[in-house]
């Protein structure tokens, strides 16, 4: 059933509730015990990721995708697209599953693919249309294609050390100006001699290049500026301030205008190129609260300069802007995460590459969750644009409309800024990398697959807690892997720099450890302190290491960071209890409980069963303690995995463990309402009265159906680890891989899902289509090592700070 039909059905549902009728949900039954005072879930709330009818797809992130025009699937995460001068051929470059895809423009269809490296942003045709160049980023080269009879073929591979990105041909087409993203320079590459003939130094991570009237402009992705240089001499003329993370640029040469998209600030900066001055800045996010989320990353301007088309990765659309007024005329729905576009005014067409296609379509066929896409749409008139705009708004706001709160009561407030009267303290527990099926797939109360339940026998507390409180079998996390999960687990968002650099290979973004990977609105820790809420952090350094003078008083340095060598049950939780008994229990507590990550099959390391059992017992022991406290009736605990990277799941690879535990949570409740980690963050923010961090937690679904006004303070009794201490024997599957892996920082072992599977399902092939945790090819070891070094350095710096200031005494 599609959401528009379901909205009509909602009237019947509400009448049926009033009459005491039982109404079936979509794919599961309505939960029992719903009080008339409780906020009522809309029937749409029970949808699962995948196709939902009428051209729409529900993504695992809680957004609906309804692409306009025609869409075809290509390899995952395309970041560039170029249209031949005759308007007949499109070439798209995909990164995560590297390939150049050649398509016909009309009709839109895939003609061929070519895989000779890892494409990145940066592509251009010559004027004749018989040559094409593509930046290959992590492959450190540019591919030159010669096109004969409409068929492209690689004619040269140009070595370009420094991560080539955006490029432009000189007017005489003899020189290719290329942004060298990791080298922090723009080079002029002479196509005849095959050599660099001049260059200039830029700011951090130059992304795109524009040539105009004898000048070269480079957008500095890792800063808030453009670098401007003289084309003839390559001498730097100066820098122009813009928004954070400038990416794509669109030039209107006739009107001396350059438009710059800044992904982290949701802005378009308008530059007068005759004076190289900023004359205007346009906001693209909606103004409800001022939180960011549009993420503009590429732009095209019409020939007359009257309209600007901007891809917005966060809103899954292309915005159409009136350049005279700087106002948004409307939005065109495309696929998930648009990255680049081409405008063909002669054909009245717009072509867009969508990094994540239509989102995860659920498990069930090989790699179905990994497709990107190309969308072709006719340029709309005003009436069509108005209709498209309504679709974009409905799709983006889908998650925000799952509950009817009129006349309802809940310990979870209905508005931001109004703290809960019942719940005064929130504990957030972050675990590591498991899926729903891996830990709870045997629970008949929910929709699980017992064949995938790798740790069912060693997680008695997960089973007991979800049976005692609430079982969530329709809960997902937004991240594919923990590299991205660190962002969502500390900021309810992930910026375009992190998405692209992780997926494009050759490097790994360090969440909140470098300026480019630092979100504009910072983290949950900033959000709490900025709004008068004190916190205590156990085991988390991300989001904190950059400002230790401010955050050190709120960190328990004795708990340490990323320490799987100590027991969750017997050491980590005991340290938390020690502090709480000493009176250290502020309104917000953030706990990393990591041992379910495990060491895989590493020689001599504790077995996976023992470590998952230890993690299970640690969680149970903490709830046991909290539930016996006299202030238990003021506490709510939320539990999640940062990502599902080390597991498999039959519903969707992003489905994982989500828990709400509190005297205010319904007892024995089974919830099939669609929730994500953003739902947890939004619920926490509502409880504590703080504003949202991004558009994701602002427009999420609060966890209303889990909570009730009928408080039950019955304490919980935990189960100790059922697994005796043991170490891995010699000769286990993938042991050599694990022995050579880096376990010194979070999530450096990308193939841990395969390790787990092959040790739990000997002789059975790994089901790639059930998992996000696998790597295409062998790229990644060095960039993982770089991230690990950065993490370890930050943790060491934090501990040195603590020693110096007596915080470890």
C-alpha cells in the first residue's frame, strides 16, 4: 500500500481504535496494549524499506524517494556525470563499485561499462565531442577516452599523483586544469607533452575548477574559501570567503557571476567575478529551525543566467533557484543522494547522478542495496514544478508524520524545548556492529530469521530485556559502516566530505578529528552543553578530542577509549557504577560498550561467543543497577549499534538492535514502527528539552509507541555471561586476515561480517546481499590504518591531557 492510500486508511484506523477493533498493520500486527491516551501510529509507520508503490521507495534512512522522469540503475555511488556536446551520450563515474557507465541520453539506457580505476568527481568533454577525460581520484590518474562512432575507449592513462578531482579544459583545449584534492594544488596539465607545466597552491582539498576571463577558481572543500589564480602565470591572486565545504561551482560568464555550493552550511555564495567579491549568500535549508540538511554539492546555470539548478544530497532533489531574487522556485525529486548534474537546455532535459539510487531495497538479491542511478527529467513548467515541490516535501517529511499526538499523553514531549516532566536522565549506550538477526533473529515475537542468529545462545540479556520492555523489529541505522556510523552516533548527521572520501577509496575521514570532517553544528556534546545540559562520557573520544579544555570535566578518562581488552561486564560497567554511586550522574550519559565487536578469529584472542556474551552481560548488569536505584522512575536508557557492519540480516542490511528501557516503556511490547538512530536522538532531545542537531533528528519519528504514562518500576535482574572464558583455536576461517588486522581503533576490520559468517556457518558461502560489511576488491587497508592512527593519536592526546590535569588520580 502506498502512503497516500494509507493516509485515507488512517481515518478508519482511528475510528476503529475508538470502537475497540483490532486493525492489522503493514507486514505485522498492531501492538497490543495501546492506551487511548498514547500517540497513535499511522498505518504508514509499519512500512519496511523497499518499494511502496506508485514509483516511490522507502529508504532505510526514513525518507521516501519518488524520482521524477526516467531513472536507470548503475554502479553504486556515482559522483560525476558529463553530457557530450551533441547531447547524445552521458558518461557517469561510480566510486564504491568502480566503473565508468556509458549511457544514451534519449532514450536513457545503459550502453556499456568500463572499469579501469576508481572514478571521482571531475569529468569533461572537448568541444568536438570526440574526447573525454575523467578524474580517477584514489587511482591517481586521469583517463582520456577517444570516442569513435559513439563508442568511448580509453586512449591514454595520465598519471596524476595527488587525487585528481574537478577539471576544466583551457579555451584552446591544449591544457587540462585539474584540482589535486590531496596535494592541495591545482595543476595545468599539457595534453600534448603529457606533463604538468605549471601549478598553484590552494587551500585544503581543492574540489572543483572553473576558468573565466584569464583566471582559475578552485573550491577548497576542506575550508571556507575559493583560491583564485592567474591562468597565464599560475600566480595566486587571492582567496574569496564562502560557506563551509565549497564543492561544485557554476559560471555565468556573460553576467560575471560565479555560484558556489557549500555543502556544510546549506548555502550558495554569489561572486562577482569582475571584482572577485561576494555579493550575496542564499540559504537552501528550510527555515523551521535553522538546522542544516540540504547539502548542496553541484550546480548548473542556464545560458541566460536566470535560473540555477542545484543538487541537494540531503533533500534528494534538485532545487531551481531564481538568480535575480535568490529564491527557490521549487524542487525536483530525484534519487537518493544526488551528486552531480548536467543541464541540456536545447533538449529541455536535466540529467542527475544519484549516489544511492533508490536506497536500500531490502535484502534478497545480490547487491540490490548497492545501486546508484541516473535520472533524466524534462525541465518542468511552473505548474509541474509546484507539483514536484510538494512531492519532495512529502517525501522528506514522511518520517515526521507517523504519529497522531492530538489529545494524547506521553512522557515524551510533543515539542522541542519542553523537557519531559517524568524522565529527567537519559543514558545512551552505543554498541558495535551487529544486526537484528544476529542477536534476536530467533525471537518469534518479532520478524527474524533464526538461521542468521549467530549469537542467540549467548545473549540472554538482549532476549530478556526486549521481552521485558520493548522489542523493535523495524529499527535501522543510517550508516553502512562505522566509519560513517561515528558521525551518526555523535551528531545525527554525516557530511558530504565524509560520504565521498570513504566511498571513493584512498582515504578515510576522521570524524570530528579534521576540519573537513567536522560538522557545522558539531556534536551531541556541543548541543548538550550549549543548552545547559551536563553530560558524562564513557569510552567516546570522537566529538570531544577537539576541545578538551571544554569537555575534559565531562569525560571519565579512567574508563579509557576503545578498550576491548577489559570486560564489559566486570570492568567497564563496574567503573560506571562506581561513578554513579559517587554521585556522578548528570542528565545525559553517553556510554560506549564495545565488546560485541570482537576480535574475530584472531589467534589467541577471546572467542567471539565469549566477547558477545560479555557485552550482553555488561548491558544487563548496568540495567540491573539502574533499575534498583531510587531514581529509576526518572531514567530512560536507549541502546543501539553504531552500524550493522559485522552482520547479516534478511529484512535489510541496515537493520540492527534498538532498545528503549525505562519504567515508562511498555512492558512486553512488540513494536514494528519504523525507527532509525535519528529517532533515538530526537526522542532524547525531546526528553531533555534541547534542539535538534540536523534535519535528520528534526524530521524523525519520536519513539512514542514505546512509552506509556502507566509507570512500572519493577527492577530488572540480569543474567551473567553464559560463556566461559576461552580463546580462539588455531586454523579458524579467515584467521590470517584477522591476525593482520588493526584492532587498535574502532572498526578497522571491514570484512568482519565475512569472518563472523564463515566461523558460524562453515562451508556456506557468505550472503553478500544480506550485509553491508564487505569490501569490493582489496582497496582500503592503508586508509583504514590512517584512520586508526588518527584515532589512537587523539585518544593518547586525551589521556596525556588527563594525566597533566590530574584527571586519572
